[in-house]
C-alpha cells in the first residue's frame, strides 16, 4: 500500500532527511587517503546520536553498520572496514537517519584525492540523472517516467544502469512502496500522487549493469570490476514540480572548502 503523507508528516521526514545531509557533511570533513572506512562509520554514528536520532541502517534486516560505504566497483551496501581509502578511489556513502518516527535516506559519491577524468564523468552523469529523474517526479506522471529519464541519460552516455537495485518509498518505514526502478518506459507504472514521498537513487556503472553479491550477503559489486557511482535524494510528489527534502548543500560546502572534486549541478 502506498502512503500519502500529511503536511505535518512531510516536515518530520524533511527534518530526518536534512539530518542525513548534515551527517554526510560531517563524514566529508574526514574523507582522505589513508582513512579507514570504519572510521567514517564511527564518525557518522556518533554524530547521529549527538542530535538525538538513530541510524536507520544499523540493525535493519541485520545490517551491522550505520553507513553503507561502497568503494569503486562496489555499487551499494558495502561494509565499513579496515580498508584505507586510496588516491583515485570513488566512494559512495549511503546514510539513513531516524528521528521523531520518520526516516531520511540519502547517498553521495565522493572523490578521494585526484580521480581520473573518466571517473569524474561517471559521477557527473550519475548525479545529473538523479535530477533528471526528479524532474519527472510530479503528480500525474508515472513511476516509469522517472526510470526512463535516468536510463536515457546514462545509457546515452555509454553507462550501465543497475536493474537489480531500486529506489523506494520512504517515511514511517525505511523502505516502503512504491518501488522506483532506474529503468522504465514513459507512461508506465504506478501513477504519482501528491503527498507520496520517494527516494530516487540512480546506481550507475562504467561498464556492465550486471552485478554480483558479496559473500557477506550485502555488498553488491559490478561483474566486470568497473567502478560505480550512486546519488540519492528524498522527494515529495507535488503538482508541477517535486520538492527535494534531502540536501547536498552542506556536503558540497565542505568539499568546496577542502578543494575536493564534486560534480556541479547544471
């Protein structure tokens, strides 16, 4: 069943979603070569608890960490570990925050040190596809319009669009209906209604869209070992134009201050 949220509930989802952005901004202060990904997880967990919230991911269906940290060929759901970030890595960090009965869920892909031009381009197109999808997330359109927008841009640039992983509704539960695939046909799928809240999250690869699962049952990585990028926003469906509830502004302020690469919005 797809839930339609009230104005008051949407404000609470917005609060949680913005806290995700603040958490990722705290993490962004520490991303550097030689930093262990488990350290980033600890920073996020401490920050979330400091604001009186809880990590949405920790304990969710047995997931043992606060963050999903996915480096290079790992698409999503990577475990934080003793791995030390290396110059040229790209790392997707996905975070959820639960506060006042509602979840926020957002992800951002970071460049570590000097990344190659082809990886920068992958990040750029993936991020742009997120906003192309959001443009289609308006009342009266259908779920397939979102996926079609993402797929058209990414495949048009020669990238793979992961089929086995999707976006989703979000709010009172971390994952709700409707499913929001990153591929689709215009005019197909569930009709979007004002007050629906969804997480749109393109997961895009430099090579094949086909993926395998890690032995831990969580990490998902590309079959060909090529890198992947992942960006995610929570949005509420409105008439005319979706409203983005999460934010990259605080993250990118830190990246700009640290002179770290990130794709600029067009």
